């Protein structure tokens, strides 16, 4: 049959509607329908589909007992789809930052691949690298806590149940969400760490390129100072330099006149010089007003006052000239009369002024050539004057060379002139150093000191001993090195070493001055014997000795800080960029990764601070427990001491654990390390560990308590302190015996007061046979009952122990309330027994030889005569 295309479309739509209206049969009916389907005829197009076997026709109610029909196909539940979580804003932002940092690092890699980079180019690369590294570090600090939080929450949910097991849909959805977040954050964190490692590698490449560039420039060989070509080329370049100066001045003048009139320019110049002169005059007046008069005859400044005066001189002399120069240049810059090329020249002028001002200020403050009463180093007047003179000459030379090099750079001077300037710088500085050494040697030989009487400073210098000879040898070797480098043609190296020797001398001089100030302030000012220290200790609530100890610690920390700063200044002047130094500090602050822990400089600092605070808090809590809580608890003093000691140990352990967790160390890893070291501890620290464990046993079981009277290894006394390693015993002779705790646990110990303080004493007496034994017994019992320290329960008892040759032996046995008074009670009983025996006429048994020694001579029979050897 032929069907048109529109009719076919209509038929298809009709069939789909019919099929959607037919209900589906159950599973068993569907199977039967599938089996019977091959035997059914396919309906013709446009005819309704026959009902399947077992399925009622449309409009026919289902048979009784038939299962209910399933839902229509259109209403059947769709297959479960995975939950699509919205993107995390933090992860999105972190990925954007990582992509930006990756692009920056790619650009920096491409830049470092180029040849011919200059130091300024490397500084620019460093400036572009540092922000990227900081961003990466910030991303790491932001994501790492979230990764840890997600992992901890996942571990709290537990593992995914096995196949076939049911689970709450909310828990499953939460686990899926946390797994996705943990996976995404972990991937971002790994990428971040890889980029940080790449940034560190780029930083190392920058430092390597800088060192290579610096070394190449430093050891670049030129003409020798003895080569006539060097001098000839330099002299021929002077005329071109002069013409360049003339052109430069004309250009500057034209530039200024285009912006200001001639009269205005004159006023601006005069105003700039006037401002500079006013600052200089104000500085001189301030120095004159703050100047301290010299001490009287026979008097001298203390070390602290001398250091304060030196610091004042340093600050006043170092700030005046730079302040005047910068004020004048700031005034000129405000009128826009300085062209860019002139700015570079003025920058060189400012550097030269700073060099001259700071160098001369350090020398004047330290050496004090005109004020020997405040001089810090033990130098004679002649040696101080020589050192100040030639060091000032060296500083002036360095300042002039710095300004000339800046001018050569601005005027594009020929290389020969620049080389000659560097050669003259090194030559002059070497000459000044050599002249100073020769002058000091002559002054020590008496060439200068013989002109007059020695001053107190010179006497102190002589008393302090001679200067180290090896230092002079090192300086002479440096002078020889400078001259050899100039002769060999290494002018750049010679100029660099000469200039850095001057800079290093100035830095070390300032360091010496600050060290002297710190030592004198914390040594003299905070000494426990000074009134200032006593006043400060009362104000702070500390003991003078504690304040002195704090001062010593602070002085050490300040010295360490100043030493690090001085080392950075000297290292920076020796070719190490300040950016490289700061990069090292930043790497230390970013952290060092050890296994799964990242230890940073700030985390260590914070952990130490937290440890100190925790220890102080633990100490305060232990003191409160021992002084306020336990005395009101009614416990025994020994038990109170044990509890206080245990509280102190627990507080210390908790403080250490808090500090370790702040650093990032995992306690499980520490436990593993401790387990690995247990073998070594068992062999090498066996005794210490045994004493430690024994101390814990003593504190827990308390077989020995503080205050007990014990006897161990022949030493008897009172237990004064029980620590984790040893126990202190104070003997009756007031000597302290330190007994290891293991001896108290494993050895035999006699404790007189373990259960109570009572103790038994025995008084032994011997009486003659003619005495009444019952009367002796009554007297002994009466003496014991009359003593207040003897307990009546159990009652005192008297025993006739034996019949001796000299008489009858009796023993009085009684119990005293406190065994500490046993010897006193025994002595009192001896006195009472002797007095009552004499009153009752009871004689004490004596030896026969003692009786014969007191008898009259005529009653003592003569000794038998010795036998005659002849018979």
C-alpha cells in the first residue's frame, strides 16, 4: 500500500500516543509477552495494537486477584544520576592564582634564558618573582587547613560500606562531597607545591647569574697601573670629559630656564644652599649644646657614660650633612628644575655625602681624638689620632671616588678614565693603611709617646697589653694584595677590596660601639648591687638577681641581632644583593618540609613563645595547687608534695606537646622515633631510665615520703625531696645525700616513719647481785611512765635478760610518740635512772679491774713474782 509522507508522520504520532496509553504488565507478564510475541501478527499500519497476553484490554477492569498494574512508562523513575556539586569559590580562586603564577614563572624562565643580563635586569626579575612566591605561599596557607579538615571529617564518616550493605543517603552524599573536595584541594595543593619548588629554582638561578656576573666584572683584567698606556688613555680622556661636563651644564641650564626664569633660578639655588646651611648650622648648635664637659682632675667617665656619649656623637655627626644635602635637593626638586640625567648625578652626590658623614661619625665617636676621657677602645692618644686621621682620609677617598664614578656614568666617560679612578682609589687607600701601620709601630716604640707624660688612656692601653700581632699581619697582607692586583691589571678587584675594607671597618666600629653600650648598660646599669637595679626590681616585682639574669639574656639576644645585621651589611657590600639576603629569610619563613611536616621560622618562634607561656601557666597552676588547694584538702604533707610534683610534670609534658603540635610535628611519628631509639636508650641510658621509672614508682606507690626518716646504705636522715631521678636525704649531721631512685626501689631501705612516727627505744642497765630485782624493775618502769614522750599503750616493760659475771642485766623497752626524739628520750631516761638508783642505794655492776683501781693500796694484793729463769 502506498502511503504519502504526511500521512506516515501522522500515523507514527498516533501509534506513539496509543503505546503511551497502554499500561505495562508486571515482570512475569512481560516475560510471557516476550515469549508469545513471535506467534503474534504485527498489526497493520494505522490499526491499534492488540493487547498483549495476560494484559486486559483498554477499558476492561482487571480480574479479581490480579496484581495491580504498574505505573505508566512515562512515569517510571529515571536512573539515578551523580550529584553535580557547584564549584568551590576557594578552589576556583586558587586555580586562577596558580595559572597566573605559572604564567609569571614561564615569563621569568624565558627572561633568564637570555644572555647579557645586567644586575639591574636581575633585580627586576627578582621583583617580579617575589610577589608570585608570596601568592603561592598564601594559597598554600589557605588550602592546607581545609585539606586537613576534609580528611579528618572523612575519617570520622568511616569507610564506605561493602557491596549490598545499606547506608543513609545523607551520609553517602556527604562522603562523596568530602571526597571530591579533598581530591580537588589535594590536586591544587600539589600544583602549588610544584610551583613553589619551581620558584625556588628560579631564585637560585638568579643568585647564580648574579654571582657569575659579579665574578666576571670583578676579575676582568685591564691595564696595569705601571703600564703607561693606562695613564696616557686617561689623560687623553680628560679633555673629552671636560667637554661633556660643559655640555651637561648647558643642558641642565637650558632645562631649568625653560621651566623657571633666570631670577627665579637664582633664588632657587640660593634657597637650596640656604636650607643646607641652616641645617648644618642647626646641627652644630645642637652638638655644642649637648656636648658634655670633661670630668674633673682625677675623675673619669664610667663605661656606660662613655658609651652613651659615643652614641650621641655618632648620631649627631652622621645625620647633619645627609639631612642638609637631602633637604637642599628636595627643595630643588620641588621646582622641577632637575633633569633625569642630573638626578643620577645628584644621587651619586648623596651617596658620597652619606659615606663621608657616617664614616667620620663612626671614627669620631669610637676613637675620640679630641676627647680622650670618653674613648671606648684602650688606645693611646697618639694611636687614636693616627687611626682617626688616616681612616678619615680613606673615607674621603671613597666618597670622592663614588661621586666621580657616578659622574663618569652620567657623562658616558671613556673606560680608561673610569679604570684610572678605580686604580687611584685602591692605591690611596692602600697607602693610608700602610702609613697608619707604620705610624702605630713608631708610636709603640716611643717615638711619639716620649714627647710628654703618658695620659690615663695611654696607661690603660699599656695595661691592656699589646695589640694582636696577627691582625697587623693580615692587614699588611691585604695591602700587599691590593698593590699586587693593581700591578697585575686587576684594577676592579683592587678597587672593590679597598672600598669594602673601608665599609667593613665602619660597620665593625659601629658594632663595637653598640656592643660596649649593651655590655655597660646590662652589666653596670642592671647589676644586682646598683640602686637602679634594686629600684627596677621593686617596680617589676622581681628579685635583683632575676633582673640581672634577664639583663644577661637580653644583652645576648641584642648582640646576636646586631651581629646578624652587621653580617648582612658586610655581605651585602661584598656582592650579595639585598634581595638575595631577603630571599634567604623568606625561604626560612616559608618553611622547610621534613616528611609530612612543614617547619617555618615563624612557627618555630611562635612555638617557643607558646612553650614559654605554657610553662609559666603550668608553673602558676602547680604553685596554686601546692599553696592554695592542697593545704586545705586535709591530705598528708608528703602526699601533697607528691601530687604537686606530678602536676608539675604533667603540666610540663602538656606544654611541650602543645609547642610540638604548633610546629607541626606529629606525635605518632615521634612515638615511632622513640620506639626506634628504645634500643639505644636501653643500652646507653639504662641507668637514667631506671632512675626515672623508679622516681615515678616512688611518687605513685609512696613507699618513701617527704619527711620520712630512713636508713639506706648506711646513710640515715630525713627525706627532703623526691624528684624523677634522685632523692635528697638530709642526715642528722645536716649533710645532703643524693640517692638514685633505683637504689630505693631495688635495695633494702629502713623507713622509721612509713606507717607512723612511733618508735621503740631500749635502755640497758647492769646492777649488782645484792640489789633487789623487783625494786630495779619498778624504778625503770616509773622512769618510763613519768616521761611525756613515752607512750602508755603499749606500756613500758622491763626484762631481766641475763645473769652476767659482773651483775644482773636489765632492759627497759618503751615506745616513744615520735622517733625523731628517740635519742633525746633515751638520754633523759638515762639521767632519771641514774638519779633514782643513787637515791635508792642501788649500785651499778662494774668490772673487777675497775674496783681495784679505786681501792686503797694496802688492800690490793701485790702481783705474783715472776718465775726465776735459773730454776
